[in-house]
C-alpha cells in the first residue's frame, strides 16, 4: 500500500469509516477527502439502532457536496443492499440531470449500471436504483408524496420550505431490513435557511445532536477545486461572501429585511412604562389560519416596540378577547389603555348572513381598518429598521423567526413573498402582517393627526 493510500485508510478509520465502505468508494474511482469521509461515516452511523436518520453536509460552495452525496448513494448504499429504492431530489430538473451525468462519468465508470436518461433512473445489477426527482415549484414535491423510498438525498435543501421537507420525510420508509435515512447538502440562504439552521446546525453547535448529524465544510476543504473558483468566492462581498465562501449561517441571505441587525433590533424587554404615550395592537384575523396579534408601544422619541405576540387558530372571538386581556395584563395594561387596534380589511368582509367579524370585535376593542397596502407596509418597516426606530422584545420569538425568513416576491421584488402556514399550523407570515398593520396605522396617524405628529424621530 502506498504512503498516500495508507494515510487515507488511517484517516478513514479515525473518522469511523468502515473498511468495506472505503473499498466501495475506491472501487468506483472515488477518493473521498477528509470532510467527505466525515459525511460518509455519519451516513453509515444511520445503520445503528440508535443512530441518526438525517445527515446534513456542507454550508459553503465548492467542498464537493454533490460528489459525496451521489457517491454515498450509488457506490455504498446501492452496492451493499439489494433492491434499495433511492430518490435524489433537487430543484429544477435540467440542472440535476446535467450535474448527475457529470458525476456518473466520474463515479461509476468502473461500476456496472444502467442509466435511463429519459426516465431519470440509475439502476444496478442487484436491483437497487436511484430515481432522479426534481421540482420547479414547491407544489411539484406533492407528486412524490405517498411513495416509499429507502434513501432520500436532497440537494440544496434550503431551497425547500420546512413544510415541504416535512412532507418529503413522510416518504422515507421501508419494509426492508434497513433503517431509512435522508441525506442533504446545502448552502446558507434561501427559504429554508432558518429551519435548516435550527434542525441541523444548532444541535451541531450545541453538541446535542441526536437524530441529526451535520458536517460543515467549505471550499478550502476541497483540494481538487480550481484556484480561480476559490478566487471568485473570495472576491464576493457582503452576505454572499459569508455564506458561499465561509459557510456562515449567521447571515440573512435572501431575506427581505436585510437591514435588520439582530444585535440592534432584537432586545431584552424594557417593559411598557406608563408615560409612553401609545400602546396599540396590530391584528391579522384568521380562522383556519391563525389570528395573529402584536402588542405595540411607542416611546416619547417616536420609537416603536413590538412588546408581545399572540397567535392562535380556530378559536371563537370571546376566547381571543380573553387571551388578549391576558397578554395585556402581563404588561400591566388593560383594553382601556389601547390607543387603537389595527385590523386587516378582511375582518369587514360580510358573511352570507351579512355579519362581519369586525362587528364582533368592535364591541370589545377600539378596532379600525388598517392600511393593507403590502408594498407600502414593507417600505415602512424597512425605513424603521434602517433608522433604528423599531425594536422587537425577546418576548416575540415567533415574530423574530418570521421576519428573518421573509423573502422578496420573485414576481414583485419590492414586495414580501406571501407565506402560508403548513398543514401543522407552523410558519406563515401572519405575525408580520399584524406588525405591518400596526406600524402603518401609526405612520398614517403621525402624518395626518397633529396629536401624533409631534412625536418625531
């Protein structure tokens, strides 16, 4: 054995890569590098009864993530288990098929297989196969639901919302003597940035990984990448450099409110001093979708504070009113302290019998119709964050999560992309809408009402 081969074998053994797994890779002409070996060891740990079932790899561009993912599925999993059914999923079919064909030429030149390009199926003599899946819109994921896959590989996982990742996980099941598992590769940013960070990166950082494993890697971990590509990444600026070169998850890549500074705008509670002149609510009513409410306050300098949040679905008006009372009481407030309640215009839409939700609330709250102009509301919030005149208390964690995951609408880039809750009621932009209604109502009052106009910032 050569010195290089000896070093590789020792490194693989030290990272937990079984001999048979390394032999499978080398037989295909694939020589894993150190971070790739860490990924492969984690994939084999899925075999253990108490081992993980979700493996994440990457964080930056250029470390050989796709190479490792296809190598694991094609050269290891499919070779050691008969009749394994695998799904390789990535956004946009053309990109995944072209990159897959490139990888097939590099990884499988010495491995018997058949590739049906028209159907997107790679099959092996033992009956194992990899199905190339793709999606353009998130709704395309639904075509895979209800099917069964022993292994699922997800490339660019942060292009998926948490709802669709949860949905595709329901397909990861088997009747074989095999532990189903999901492998994913990713970069920071995109619609899935927050959930991926919470699910994979945070447990890795906290050394509390249980069902997941995360192996961070950057372009500097890939000895085979050309230096011009490295230079391209090094020349990037802002969040793209942090994300794509350094693999930083502490950035706001792709988000709408890129001028949010968590160290400035997300603060510990200051309470609600009695001498602050305005306390009010922003309210986005819903039934199947949650009713979302943000308690807001303004100090004597015109700064706005998001003090507390409330978000519940499928409750009658009386229950919402009682819960609003409880939220106010936590801050020493009552309904009598409220300047106004800014509600979304859909509350005034009549039901079949002519009644409105607004009428039910108006009996208990100083309700008024909010300006629902989406772009104007987004601009108002951008301006507040830019001038450091809006702050979010640490009692509004769901609102914080919402703000950090909102993206530009690709069809109207000046607007925020509308996001609905998933089937479990998670996610959605209801709290953002409630905040937007509340802020817009104050901005309009400052413009047209002398009493409020004197509060300048």
